[in-house]
């Protein structure tokens, strides 16, 4: 019997493996990964520094343990170089592997920062466990960190590093943090709370160049302003990994395009997690991933099950000022109705008929999350 082959050992790939095993103990499964196959939760990378957790401390199990527990074959340090949907096989650096069903759980790559200067190659991103280990090593004995990007990851790292005692500058093209998710009042409240923690904001700006300066760096912005930093981190966003699928003739858009069953345009090939664009939506968050894994496990073991998303709020890990946001679906016409209170911001997104389609809560107002979820469900 040709096995199910899962490409990717991130939270998506391993969660799917576990969900399949809950339903079928015997079906052969091979998981292929380009790294060491350690199992960890990627969302923990952005709030681990202040609590002193090393990269090793974030690992729940190594590849050997995962393979034994899940009765699967885990091929580590094995890079997939091509997919052949017609012959139902993939090519790797060590040979050819046939599949009965193939799941692409490839994740996403950081956007290129586009900086010039002799320090541009030293700019760090944190997209996996090895990146985090390198980042921690680079911060040893240092005090000043410049972060490019004030989105979700940039804000979480800024909170974590400032809490740990670092001087943090954040350069953000928008006029407030998380401007794609939050109304201005909520974004500014978050910015103020992080500023009180010691974060310096540079709104409406982008980085132009990074040059080595003594033992550190000089980051020059698009308006000529300069920032001195010991470490420069890029957190300007991620793009789904679609290259393998594109080369195989599988349809892609922002991500690898699938229907509600997570089927791609190629027979017996599925996609999930950060690399997938499911019926037009790319949702790089944990809850959609978990729902995808459960539905796909059912489909792969003989019970076709479309993924169905309930309202899924995003919780931003910024303890200085917590944020919970459920953005309205892209293209929804309407407006934000905002109330600012001493403890936080309470914002509801209402469509043209006055119905609740999303919300943004900050600070103490996050306690109203469940009430709004009930209103949405109704």
C-alpha cells in the first residue's frame, strides 16, 4: 500500500500525523522534513526570551520519539525537490518516494527585507527553532534591538524583548501597529502600552540600509533618520511556500489553492497550514490549522470532511496590553464602532445592516470576548 506522505514537520504536519493516528493505527505514513524534525510550537518563539526559554527547552519531542509514538517513518534532513502528480511520487535529495496521498504542509518564508548596506546580510529573522537559537545567541551581552515591522510578530517580539530589558526600536510602515487588523484607537492603545514598556516607535517609515558600525549596526530609514542597534530583526511578514506546487503545475494564488476538502488542483495532493489558500483564504494562525488537521485526517482515512471555520479570534501575545481581534472577512463592507475606556478599547465591526462581523478588544476589554462570540454565533 502506498503511504500517505506529509511534507513538513511544523505544527501543521505533526498535528495532521497525530490526528490520522487517532483514526487509523495502521495506515503507513511517511513524514518528510528538511530540518531535524523536532516537534515544537512555532507560536512560542515570539514570547520565549523574557521567560528564559532556550531553543532546546521549546522542543517537546525529537523526530525519533515522534516516529515511535506515531508509528510513522520520519525522514529528517530530506529536502523535496519536485512533485510528480501524474506518477504520484516526489523526488528528494536522496531519491524518489511514491505516495498514495500527498499532503503539503510546507509553511511560509519571511519576506525579503530589501535592505542595502554591508550589514544587510546580518539582519535576522525568526521563523523556526534554528532561527530562534541564532537570535538568542546574537543577543548575548547586547542591549539594543531594532525590529522591522509592527505587525503581529513584530509586536510580540517587541513586548518580549522590552520586558527582558532590551532597548527596542520598531520601524513600521503603518501609522499604528497591526493596522490591517485593528482600528486606529485600538492600535494606538497597544502602541502606547509598549512605549511605556520601553519600545520606541517609528511609524510611517521603512528601513533603507543597514551598515556595520563598531560592534553593532546603523539602520538608516527612508527619511534619513538613523537608529543604532546591536541586533536588527526583520518581522515584516511571511509568504506561503508555493514554489514546489507551482513547479508541478498545481494551482497557486497567495498560497497553494485548495477547496474545503483541502484538495489541490492535482489528484491525491492536499495542502494545509500556512502554505494553503483554502477557498480563497490564507489564515496563518493556530486554530485554523488545528481544524484543517482534524478535517483532513478524516478525509484521508475515508470520511470526506470539509473544513468549517467557526469565528476564530486571534490573540496577540502582548502582556503589556493584551489584544484579541476577530477581523471581518476580507471585502466585508461596514465600519468600526469604537469605545475607548480607561482599561482598554472595545471595538465592533458592523456591516451595512448593523450586524456584528468582527471585533477588536484590548486591555481589560478582552474579557468581553465570549459575549461577542455568542453574538456572532447568533
